C-alpha cells in the first residue's frame, strides 16, 4: 500500500500536475492533512481555488484543519460542498443535532487492502466552554477518539491517522496508541526528512506550502498481524 500525503498547503497552487505524474509512475492513495485553504475559523472567502487543485490531483481524502473549520456551521457546510473528495474529522461533533457535512471516519478498499482513516482537528476550546453552547461544536479528546477507533480495527485492516494536531501532540498520541500503522501529520509546519518512530508507530510530516509530498509504502507483517512501513521518500512538489 502506497500513500502520498501533503499538509498545510495554505492555497499554494500548482500541485495537481506533479501529483498526477507521481501517481502515474507509482500509483497510490493521496491524502491531505488539512489547512489547504485561505480561510480560517473566522475569515471567509466565497471561493477557495485550492479545492479544485486537490480534486484535479485526485485527492482521495482530506482531513479538516483549523483552516477548513469555522465556528459557523453554515461556513463549514459551504466549504465541504465545494469538495468533490471526502472531508473527514473524527473528534468534532455537533450538539444541536445537525447533519454533519463531513465524515467521522473513512474506509478505503484498494489493492487488496482495507484502510481505515481517522482524522484529528486541534481543539479550539474545551468541552463545556461557553463557545460550545453558542456555536454547537464540541471538540472531543483526540487520544480518546483514536483509542476507541483502534479497539475496532481488525488484524487485516490498516489503521492510518491523519492528524492536524502538530508534531509534539502526534508524539504523545503515538506513545499512547501503538495500534496506529501510520500517523500522517500537519499543523506545526514541521518537515521530517525521515519518519520519526515512536514505538511501532511511524510519524510522517511533509512540511508546509506544498514544498514536499511524502510517499509511504507499507507491507503486511504477518507475524504481527498488522502493517509496517517498508520504505519512505520525501519528494519535491512545488518550487518555493
């Protein structure tokens, strides 16, 4: 299983031709770990051209970063409606009972693999905050969400966490939940030339602004009943 990953594009466009070329030579899934947009929790643009770039690149899945999130439910819904690829956030719920415009998790069957994706957004305020009562959004604890998901992962499934928490938080998460097969990160704008292993969990950060895209290749480890990272490469994407 080959997975390409970007994060924190911040509307840096021109990625699609390069990603398509990479995937033609070496096919694999392509996911983005959030903060691709210009907008934010409070700033709104009616059009977000980077969304079309991600679709043109064949993005299979996008995690919600704090740039995709907005305190206003309608803004999140409008942003998600522009996407022709799934938007995922596992630790955000609505206390007002509105239908979520994103998926809580996502499963892809490809090349004989079943891959379960969990996506994490950095919490904007604590549970019980006054903001929760005003806006309706509730941020769940990332560790608890991933632990609960990990308990449901079958031995033949690949468990990938797409984190928009930052590298320091990713290290703590990996130490606590060792069932993660691959942790793809963003938010802190770190660029790791090689995966950072915390126990059995490889952490990958490709850095911001589309300068690099990561390529992680996993193989089945029959003895362990899960997957392991067999090879990795950080490949140039956009000239800065």
